[in-house]
C-alpha cells in the first residue's frame, strides 16, 4: 500500500491550526488542511505492514490501507467509495474522532503514525466539493416501518442504513434541531453544523423523516410508537450527568457543561438569547471559570470560555497527571495512557491534576472552590495532609462525564431490562432488548463513548433490525 519506501522518505506532517489569537475571535473551524499533493505524499507513508492494526484500532473497521493507497494514486472517488463502505459520516469522525486508528498504526511505534484522520477528512470533503456524494435511494420499498428515537450519530447511522434497505424510517428528536450531541454538545469551532445539515438533506432524499421537538416518553408515548411502527430503535444517548456531590454545589454559578455548550451553539445558530437560554443566560464573559473534568467535554468548555472572554480558566482532574509519552511496549497497538493537549488547551488554561473538590464557597453566588490534593495508592484515593487550597471562581462547569441514559420518560415507559451500569441491556449480535419489538444502540446501550463507536453501533443495529424484519439482511456490519 502507498509507496514502498514512503515511510522511509517522509516524516509525518499533519494539518496545522490558525493562530490562537485569530481563532479566539470566532466560533468557526480553524484547521488548515493540506493540498492534494501534500495529502498524497502523507498517504504514501502507509507501509504495507502485513497486519493492518489500524483496522481493529478503528471501531468502524475502516479499510484504511486501501483508501490510503487510492489517495496516493490520486483515485479520490474510489477512495471515497471505500471510505463510505464502512462509515456513513467520515466528515464527522475526520473532525472529532480522537483517532485510535493512528494509535494502532505500526509507524506509531516510532511516534510517526500515518495522518489517517486528516486523509479521511480530506477524502470526504473533496467528495462533497466535487458533487460525488448523493442520495442512495433504494430501488424498492419493503413496506416495513421503523422508529428511531434519538438523532445523534448512532440514530443517524441506523436510520440511513435502514432507509437504504428500503424501510420507512422516522427519527424522533427531543431537541429543536436534529443531530443530538453532534449538534449541541460539540462546539462549532470543532465541527460546523452545516456538515450535519447537508447529511440531513441527503437522508431526507433517501426517505428518512425527521421529527424534531418531539420527546418520546413526554410529548408522545412510547406505546404509540410500538403501535404505529414495526420496530423501535432506542438511540437516545447517555445523558444523565455525573453530579458534584459536595457542600455548596447548589449555589448559583455551578452549572452543567452541556448546558453551557448548548447555549453557545444555539447562539451560533442564530437563536435569540431567550430561545438559546430559557433558564437564563450562561456565559463566561469576565468570569473566573473552573472546569471540573479533564476530558474532551472539559476541553470544549475551555475553548468556549476563552472565546466568550473569561477572566481566567482553570481545568481540574481528579486523576494523576498522565505521562508525557506512553510506554509503547505496554500499550501499542491499544489506546495509550498519555498526556493529551488539545487545541483549546493551547489557547489558554491552567490545568491541574490529582485534585479533589471539597466545598463550593459563597452565599447565593459562587465565589470560590475549596480543594485538596490527592494521591492514588493501590487504586485508592488518599488526601494529602496539609495540601488544601482555594480557587477563586465565578462559574464552575461540571464536565465529569455521564452515568448512563436518562430513565425518566422514555426508558420508564419502555420497561426494558437494564444492565449493571444502568444502560439498556442488549448484546452486539442482534441489539435486541428484552422487548422483541425494541432494539438499542449507541451510548444508550454501551454507555458514554466516542462518535465513531456510535456510528458502528448504529450500522450494526440497522443490520440486526433489517434481519429481524426481513429474515435476512444484505446490509454490512
């Protein structure tokens, strides 16, 4: 694959970013892509390593060496077809996936993995630019009906696959716009929302119907879906936030990260302030912001806070600081534990690790956060004596992850069995729940995870639903 000596002749060179001072003035994407020639050169580095570990590193099992080689040869349309054969929305993953495929690349043993994510993104972006991506309308309809609850990447992938198999699919979304966390959880500077909109146009042409502002279990009963559709697929995500259970957490100024991010995305979409913030405007402007949680959502809060003009931004993580470089002999080709610095971190933030929050201070409004340093001993957290400190805070954003799907409404009415973690119980063979008419996929089934895992589960669930409806399925897994 690629050029036989490409990896020996060329070093890894990934996409670059606009200068932080410039990109902090807007909410648009700021990645500077390579030209075709540079991309083909980077694709030539794919080394025909015999066992392509990148296949298993990628949750959708992308045929990475194949489209790397096609890109190197300049066969862009064939590369696009190969890419789409395993991934419905590579423009999403090419922007927001953390690229476990690159961690699995054989060249990553020497910290020089192929720029897989950048090449993937370039292929699909060229496909849209050249007009190669069009609706795939089925030749005939099955007469079967499917309701998909949730319009995030799992629900969208499931719906598109089922529509292409000839079924009549309706997607229900509780929010006012389609896209789930892609729409309201991912900042525009990481993924602009016109990317979702053009896929929705494609899917509508393929026969998918979308019903926004319709919360199943609240505005419409689940029983109604079961009565009017042959199959119901639960793809509602894992939206139950982990709470901050310390004194003072009820004070004004302690808010959920998703509420903060959603409001800004609504403003960017053109909503007036009342519509964007029905519970009151939530901004970081002029405030000392503390973000609790060291993951991607916390990083997104950092980038958004800086764009809103925060006085300062601090990000806290309860776990110890990871090593600067992973132990390759221990981790490769699996996802490694190492320090990750995002583009938002580079824009300005004070990061601190092994910090336990103890109390939020203030009367009605937040004024500070009392903390203590911790050590991890044999998997047990121990407070370090005499290490207490207090941080000034006007706004505390909780980005500590999610504990599973919300139970009120939808799942209470569904009455399906849950697993030990509170997710909907369904295996990855048939994605069926304890109710034979209800299937489940994505974060609602597996718990909080990556967009690429959601796409994989949506595709696999679609095949399972198709087989349940028709007895056999030609859809790919």
